[in-house]
C-alpha cells in the first residue's frame, strides 16, 4: 500500500484489514490521536497512524507490520501510553468500540483521552484537534480537568500541567462567550 499525505477512513480500515491477515491471533488496538479522531468522525483524515493497547497485542501488531511492506508511518505504544502521556489504567474500558476487522478488535480512545494525549506537545495542529474533540464530543471543562489529574507524564510534568491549564482557559473560555451572544 503506497504512502500518501493523509489517510481517510476507508484507507485506514483497508490498511488494518491487510495487517489483520498477518496476525497469528486476535488482538485489541486502540487508535490514538488523529487516527482515533478519524475513526470517531471528528476529522476527515489522519497524517499518520497511532495505536496503543495491551503490551502483547502491540507486540503482535508490530510483528505483523514488519511482515507486510506498507510504507505507512505507524507509531505504537503499549498499555495506554501515547507519546509522553501515560493514560489512566481504565483507558481501554473507556475506549470506544469501532468494529472488528478480521483479527483486530478496533477501538478509539475516548475523546477526553485524545485531548489529554495532545496536550504534551500542544502545537497548532494539536490545538485544532483539541477544539474538534471538545466541540464534536461535548466535553466539559470539569471532566477534562478531572481526567487530566489522573495522567502521568514522562517528561517535564510542570510543562504538561501548564498545557492543561492553557487548554482549559483557551478552549472553554471562548465557548462560554459564544453561548452568551
């Protein structure tokens, strides 16, 4: 499958069906970032493919990827880690079931967890994705603040907490102004 700038939903699912054929057993994959947003209909496409999931399932997925020439940019992390964030242990229970694709039980992170995973880097594209998650999933300030307090950050914890405060201020203040008009 050739690499391209963006993958839409059908291309993403087609890619996962091919990978599924290489798997020796059923696994669970939990999409993160733009991949999760595309699966949840919050974004039309994704630039790369990001997954987390149970450690053994991630290892099986990586082995299947190595056996399949694909040209895709695929990032994977074990056990609820996404980039530098380690999500609360209930990330899998909170994830949204998308569908079964052969041997892949495909899920997407809960929109709250997508937002939390974007706060570590917090570049312009992350800000846009955060806004799309908040609006598209009706996330509340209090739910986001509570969930953020449960995240572990592998890096500068103070910087991450600053990003949480910044996101809460930016994205919820502007929404309250819109409602008053």
